[in-house]
C-alpha cells in the first residue's frame, strides 16, 4: 500500500544519495591522482630540459631500448601517460551518469504522470463508467463545475505530453551523439600518441600547464566557436 510506496521512495532517495556521494568521492580521487601524475610529468620534463641544455639531446641517450632522450625511462613516461588518458576517459564517461540524471529529472512524479495521462484521453473516457468517474465522483467528490474546469486543461496537457516526448527523444539523440564523440575523441588522441614519442607528448602536456595565458585565449575562442566551456 501507501506505506510500502513511501518506503520504496525513501530507499530510492537513499540509494541516489549514496551514488552521488560515491561519484563525488571518485571525482575527488580522480583529481588528486591527476595532480600527482602531472607533478611527475613536470619533474621528468624538467629533467629532460636540464639534460638537453647541459649537453644536447643525443648526449644522454642510453643504449637501452626502454630509455629515451635525457636518460628518461620511456616505460615510466608511458605509464604516466596511460594514467592521464584513463583519467580523462573516466571523466568523460561520467556523461552517461549525468544524462541519466537529466532523464530522471524529466520523468514526472506519479501524480503528474496520472494528470498527463488522464487529461490526454478521448472524450468518451470522461463520460463512461470507469476509472475517471470512480476517482473524480466517488473518491474525490468533485463537482461538475470542477470537472469542467479540469477538462479545460486537456489541450495544454496534450501539448506538454508532446513536449515531454520530444525532450526524451532529444535526450536519446544526445546520448548517441555524445557517445560517438567521446569514442572518436579517444581514437584521435590514440592516433596522436602513436605519432609522438612519450617524452614529446609529456612535453606537450607540461607546456599546456605552463602556458595559462595561451590556454585562456583558447578557452575564449573555444567558447565562442562551440558555445561550451
């Protein structure tokens, strides 16, 4: 009965709060790990620059196949880059969670669902014996004047149901587009990584960190072109 529904609703709310808290904690851990990896990349790139400045890039190249410019272990750099990429992919994957939250917010509560459904029925639904008359007349004791006023909302409700259908369809299309975009972006980043050496890519990432003014200009151009931050 009603008590069971209340308990189920309370449990659902508690589950959502735990899920949100877990996501927030996961995001906090992700950012902390990202900062640690960035610090390690900065240290490695600084080492490379110092070695290059002191004696030239080629002077410190080891005969070891896993060691690159400035004596840097490329396996270590690759491991750090793997963590950077995974971190980015994990962050982008959260879009599925947030889109689900938007869809959840679009879903009307039970009373609103009944109103949207009940006021978008054929004319005979309101005159023949059945659910409508049982609820309005026998359960709620609604007067004829009140029923008339309620039924005057049918056209508006029909429009809202159409708007809801369109919103749900748009969310479905957005989910598909976002998924394709993220997959393509990951593939393009993998292609870039296959062209550059690990140290070159590390230098690029550190350069991005160290040139905030340039990135600030890029952010403005990005927002004006794409309309997003």
